[in-house]
């Protein structure tokens, strides 16, 4: 195997510069780093990951993982469980991870802000979702000031540069939903949209954008005939469903973009006892299995929540432990599930 001396000679740099790149210590110009990485590839150099693992223990790394509450967003239960599992795995390398829930109100936010202000400088990297949040601003300000890497997951913020992104290609998911509508209700389907419009906007906006692009290009006779906001308040949501049921039109189908806790599916199921209206949802959580069994949901589009909990922390660790720069965008796999495929991988 090539030695550090051979790499330095081939790249035309000092041994110390190669050492800084190998162990991710100190600053190295990007073009110099690329030269060293090319020299390593040319010479077939394979870093000693055991030695690097020992070195990273000495760094006593600390990561922050922010996540939304799971009570009304069961999708994030799987994300959190995966993040907790990854955090425990990283403990063997001396890495500490704080998994903290985004506050739901101003009082909670104030308490958490005071807490984080005292310890934000202790973190080497952070994993966050895109949302309007003082917590995010605090993290991003720290990132800009000290070049702390921030990995976005599930949703990203185009206004702030991210070290990397792990999550769904929502435009592609919307296009996939349009194709499902055509299969289930015909190319001239009349589509009713339901979605929770909260501060995590990207998943709603981009899915709808992809859906509209696809029907414009491939299904010009398909129409969106109504759009409703899921509030979580049963009477308001029931009224929206009643309004939807009264709309005349053949080949009616429902596309639920952001389902909240899937209570809207149950309301539609109570009104549409004959199951005349197919329902397409996103994600796959425990409550949906019963909805599939009752024939309320026809199909759902999954986006690998486990990967969104595991990979962001893995990206930070690989960067600090092995000097590995991540791909800027890491899309999760989109998979369609119907009742017959629920128990297959």
C-alpha cells in the first residue's frame, strides 16, 4: 500500500498537509485537498479506519439532532427511532448525540433557546429540518460563524447552504401520485386534494408542484377539482369531507399530500362506505395498516424514514472520522405500497 510520503510527493505537498487531510485537522485549500485525494486514488491508498476510529474517540465529538414531535406526525416516530439507534452506535466511538424535539409553542421555544444558547458552541455538527424556527436560526448562526456542518433531513431550506441533505424528492413523489391517480381513476380523473399546511412547507409545496407538472404533461384531461386543509379539528375536517362528497363528478379520487395523523382517512371512510373513492396517501405508519385492511386507502408512497434518521448522523461522523465529504443531495427511495405488498420488503 502507498505511504503518506508517496502521496505527498505525488500531490506536490508536504507530509503535514497530507496528514491534515487524512485526519480532517485544520484548514486545507480545496484545490490542494483535491490533489491529495486524487493522489490517494491513483496510488490505491486505503485509510486505516481502525486507527482513524481511535483518533476520533479522542476528539469527543458531539452532535445535535432536532426532530419534530411525533404525536400528530407518526412518520417521524420511525425517523426518531432510527436516529436513536444510530446515536447509540456512535457512542462506541466516543460520540455524544443530543436528540431534541422542536418546541410547539412560544413558551417551550423560550425555554429551549435559553438552554441551547449555553451549549450551542459545544456541538461539532447538527441535523435539522427546514422550518421557521428561532432554534434553527441559532444553529445556522453558529454554523456560519464557526463553519459547523449542518445536515438537513426530510426538508431543506434553499436560502441557507447545507452541508448535505437526506430526504425525499418531493417533486418526483408528486409525479408518482399523478400516475397512481391515472391508474386508479383514469386519465380523466377528478382529484380532490387534502393536506396539512404547517410550517414544514416543502413536502406539501413540492409534491403538489410535481403532481401538477405531471398531469399537465401526461394527463391533460385530469383535473384538481378541490383542495382542503387538514386542521386536526374533527368538525372542520368533517365539513371539508362533506363538501368534497357533495361535489359532482365521475372518476373522483382523493390525494392526501401531508396526512397529519391520518384521521382524515377515517372520516372519508365513514362517509364513503361503499369505497367508491380511491385514496392515495404518503408514507407508511402503523395506523395505515388498518386503513388498508378496511379498503379505505388504495395506495401510499413511502420515503424511507429510517434512512432519514440514520444517514444524517452517519454523514457527520464520516466527515469528522474519515474526512469524507458527503454528496450534497441524498434522495431516499420512493416506493409504492398497496395492501398486497404491505408485508414485503
